């Protein structure tokens, strides 16, 4: 795993706060949170408990709580710096345990910081923490070649092929599109052309 010391004030300033080098903006994340909420509603999945695993600055919190004002949001983060500043729960997505599962679990741009073994354990743990849906996003080797601007992305990570993640996610989840994965035991209806193409 990348050293936790990398997740200090300078890291968040560069990749999240400085408009010249940030990877995403608050408005980008507001739109993402709205999209997740719309997809959850469309699938008929209620949301009372949200886990944002590797929440960073908590940029999804605002839009998710706007969509689900009565939901309980838990921000999970390994960065001691952010946990002290933001009040997040300090733990790793690899082995965090909760008293009850979550209706919605977010894991946005986290597994690339974990070695192969830890990333595989994290995906299994996400499945055990989730009783509804998982929003899962991670930059892949294909993204590194085709989509990523290295000036606004931390490239000191573990690059893996998309199918490495897909194989592990399929054991627990059904991909419903747009990065949202529903646990296999949750009944959802998807029309044939709405399902991700193979």
C-alpha cells in the first residue's frame, strides 16, 4: 500500500484544492453524487446508511445528503490528517468492520493505492459492508494510456487492467451501468439494452 504519509495537507492541496492541478472539483462530485442518487432511485433501492470508503475531503457528502437528508453518512479514511480535520472514521477499506451493512457504499479512486492482495481483500470487504449497491470507480491501466492527464492525477499507484477489477466485482455484484454495482441478491430489473454490453 502507498504510504499513509502521502495523504497529508500537501497531497490534498495539489490533487483536490488547487484549481491548476486538482483531479476533480466540488461541482464534478456534486454531479456524480446526483447521478448515483438518481440511479439508486430508478432501481428502487432505499438509502438510509451510506459508507464513503476512502472519502478524502468528502466531496460526495453534500450531494448524497441532499438526495437522502435522513441518511446517515460515514466517511472512512486512512489519512490521519483528514480524520483529525474532518472527523472521519480512520480505518482502511481492506479491513473496516461495521455493526450493520450499508445501503450505499462508495469506493471512488481508492483501490489503486493498494497492492494486489489488499485490493482483492478490499473488494471482498466492500461486498460484506454492502446490502444494496456499490458505486465503484478506479483508474485502470487502460485509463492511464488513454484518458489520464498526469498533471492532475497521482500516478504513483498500482495500475491494473479493468478486467482485474471486473472479475472480482462480478463474484458479488451485478453491474447496472455508470459504475453502480448492485449485490447479486438484491432484486433489480434491467432491460436488455440498459445492461452493460459484453
